[in-house]
C-alpha cells in the first residue's frame, strides 16, 4: 500500500469518526430538546419539589370515583355488580393524574408508594371496580373495610414502614360523624379535603406544594388543606366554650350531635349525661359546650353543655324556624304556595298543627324562572306574579317574616307531582319537586320582620311575643 492510499484511508477514518460524533451530538441535542419539551408540557415534572410524600393515600367514594357505592341500592337489590365507566365513573382529572404518574419521564414519584383507604361496606364491589378500572397494579396497599379510618392508617403505617408525616391523604369528607380528614390529620398525616372529589388536577398538585412546605417547616399534626386551598390547623382549646346548634338527637340511645364552627362546620358528639340536670334538648336548640376526650374510646365529645335558648323571659317565645330562599319564601308567605316539597325528612318529625316561623335565606333560588311558567299556567299575569313574589316593605333576606301552621307530611309519586293543580300549589314542575310533601294549612306575616341567624333544616330561635300575630300563641 502506497503513502497516498494510507493517507486516504486515514482521512476516511477521520471523516467517518467525525460524522459519528456529529450524529451523536445532534441526537443528544434533539433528545435533550425533546425531553425539555416534555418537561414543559408535563405537569408532573416538578424538579423544584425537594419533599415528595413517601405514601400518597386516596379515599374512593366521591374522591377518585362517583357516585358513592351506597347509593347504588337498586343494583344491590337486583344482585347486580356495578360496571366501571357506566354505573361508576372515575373523575377525569384523577385518571389523568394516575396516567401521568405512570408515564412520568422524570420519575418524580420513584420513591413514592400509593394506597387506597376506604371504609365502605361495599368491600367486594370496591375491589372489583379497581380491577375493572385497571388500577390494582397502581396501588401498593389497599385498605377497604367499614370502621374507623384511623385503623386503615395504622395498617398502612405497619405495612409500608412510612411514618404518618411521610403520608399525604385525599378525602371528600372532612369531619363530623362520617368525617375522615380531621381524625386522620390528628394522627399527623397532612390531609386534603376535596368535597367534590379530585375533579381538577390542581387539587393534587397544590397539595404537593403544601406538603413540601409543611414537611420542611413544621409538620404540625391536625393540619388540613381545605377545599379552597387554604390551610387549617385544627387544635382544640379544652378551656374554651364553643357555641353550636343541636343537629341530631337520638332519644332512644341517649346521645346526639352538635353542629358548630361557622367557617368549617363540624359535628360534635354528646351524651345526655353532659346535659344540665333535669333538662332536655331538641334539634335546633342553641347550646354552648366544652370539648373533652372520652377516656375509653379516645374520641372528642361535648361536655358541660349549657342550653343557650332555654329562656325564662315572659316576653319571648322559643319557636321552631325553617328557612327558604326567594322567590318561594314570598310565594308561601303570600298564600300562593300551599305545598312545600323536599326530598329530605325535614318536616317528618313534626305533627300536623305544628307552628313554625318562616325565615328568608340570603340567596335567590336558581330555578331559571320555571315557577313563572307554572304560575302563568293558572291564568296569572305578570303583574300578579310579581306581586306574589315580593315581600312587604320592611321584610327581607335574613329575617323571619311569617308564621306557618303545618299540615300533613306525606310521600308522593312523580305522576302525582306532575298534576297541574299540584304543580301550581308547589310553584314548581313535578320533576323539580321533592318526593315528600308538607301541607301549609295557614300562614300570616309577622307584625314586623325580625333579624334571625339562619341555619340548615329546622332550628330554634327566641323571638319577642309582640311580633307574633294574634291568635297564634297559647293555643
């Protein structure tokens, strides 16, 4: 081989090597550019996170999917199994989050495990639905059984080896008898209250941000990420007296629940032994109380209860009150609306002849003015309708405006509610009405509008006897 051939071969090898280098550099550049684009478009690429939960736990009903399984009674009666994507549907945002975790190019959650904690009684259904949704492989731990959510987390701690401050928990139920966020937060788990389920991806990612800050600064127990992305630390002051309204009374079992705390309403258990001697409470009574812990069960309960509205003032009367929004509050007060329908059992405990005050809520009921169509079907013109929808001068929102005598409460069928006369008496179409109907035997305006703090359901208020029209008291 001559010198020229050797030189040409050396040149060729050098050229080929250079080309391979250029291709490698180009590939690396393009790959880096592609990965950069993926990071830009993929919300899971959160390299700024320095504290990622070791265990992320999800509730099922109304958190990952909807509806709640207990609502599928018809399927249960027919011995049918719910079908995924038909009877039960995942929230789209929840599904998108899971898929992004599965396909995350940055392995943000490489050291994170995932779990389910659900206290449904429909245990077999829940497991079967997880399989139908192809989620069994996603979850490392599954705790599904009725009972105390704290037991779920005790099991998860033992199985995973993760301390409570290394966990992040999502649930639609915050507190009260069926609450989950508050008791789990009490263990030291950062809990996220999502009452509408994980319907937006921001619920998940905002929670990660809160976890980072919480974990790296204070890790305080009793901390909850609220639905509006604010933070609440639920510390109980044992010396403070709380104000509330009796929400439920179980006379046959000697206990009840008090609804308290305006910003984030909670239900506090009480036993009749905490009531003043020789005094009884009814649903709607205003009370004050302290909070103590049951030594046997380890749960908070009300103590030293004082009934605030147990009035001895001869010039006042303690009355039941219920609230309605306009225009229906005015239609009832003006005598047009003679039937009130509800799907709940609000009026069921009260016998025919019970007298209550009608309170006007702060909102306008959003029925799309369908009541106008119903009223016109009875021959009323615009002027008459507007008059019936209006309250007299001096009467308005936030006030008790009238006194009502209830008639019978009974259940109706949709066919009965679609009768034209029935619809006009309710001021609503049959399909918009509730299944339980209460007759309004008579109604009369108070002598003047009276400011009253509204509450859900039937509640109680002390009112001056002087505002009650003649003939309504002492009967």
